[in-house]
C-alpha cells in the first residue's frame, strides 16, 4: 500500500504558503496559526510550521491571551521550538499588547475615571508573576505627568516605601497622585494590608498638600483586559478613598 506523502509548507501551492500569502493577499488574510508559523519559520520532521502553530494555539484554547502568558521554558517543551523561536513568539505577542497600550494611552493622558487610570497603568502590571507597586503623577487638571515603579516583591506581597512616591511628586510638581499594584493570583479584592497602606498614603498626602486620586488593584490579563471591569479594583470607586 502506498504511504501518503506528508506535505510541508514548501510543498503547498504557493498561494497557501504563509509568507507568500501575506505578500500576495495582505496580513488580514492570514489565520493566527499562519501568522505564528511565519515567526517560527520552520516546523519539524513530520510537522509543518503551520501545524506546529495550530498545536500551540490548541493547547492555549485558541486564545492569544493565554498563549502570551507562556514563557520561554513553556514554549521550549514543544518539539521544534528552541530558545530563538520562543523569544520571537513572546516578543511578537508583547509588541501587540504594547500597541494596545499606546492606543489607550493616547485616550487616557487625562484621567477622568478609574477606567482611564487602569488603561494607562495596566500594561506595566497585568502579566507579572510577582507583585509590583507603581505611582502615577498628575497635575491639577488630571493630566498624567509620568509614572514610576516604587517596589517589586514576591508572588503575594511587595514592600512599599513612601519616600520615593513623594520625591517623585516634588520632582514633577505633581498635585495629585494615584497608586496601583497587581495581584498575580488574579483576585482583585483588597487585603487588610492593602487598606492599611492606602490609609497611610492618604495621611501622608494630606500632610504635604497632595491628593490621592485612587488606588487600583490589577488582576491578570483577560481577553478584554482593557475593558473588563472584573480585571481591576478601584478604591475610589468603592468609597475607600
């Protein structure tokens, strides 16, 4: 019995090859698997780059957000994906997410709501596996002057020193600040320590004539991270500031 020959990408009709398809029909014509196949460049014996990409996507429930959470070691578990290919996939997905951040940043230079604040700061916090604490500086018209990471800690906590927060405010002539930190666990409900820290920051702000606009807790990324209200918690919105 004749064994059916396995076709690689090079054996396909030219219009079906990902790179050629992109050049001929444009980027919108490609599926997610075909776009990832271009990043991978080649497959392995018995599996084309497109088939390997389909396997990656299937294991991530065909969800690019879930795929973006895989690190180099996760990706290298797939036969045919070494460090270079893993880095290419991670870098491409991160660029896509940063592009979303740029678009939302343009809209949220002036903070008029907790959602504006989330849209600005989420890209720094939403994919981390450790807690970080950030401060955002604003003028009296609520225009963002800048932001700064105050501390980086472990999976469930990070120490916060107030001095860098207020030094940055003086350097930028800020009249208002907002603070934010992430919960890698995904739960955005504030802990007792989160509430105590917020009260401490409010008192320190009052003492030097600053206003604390909000304290956000950011969860993990979801498919609609920049629009999903369940992905973050606002102290101001819940009457805690």
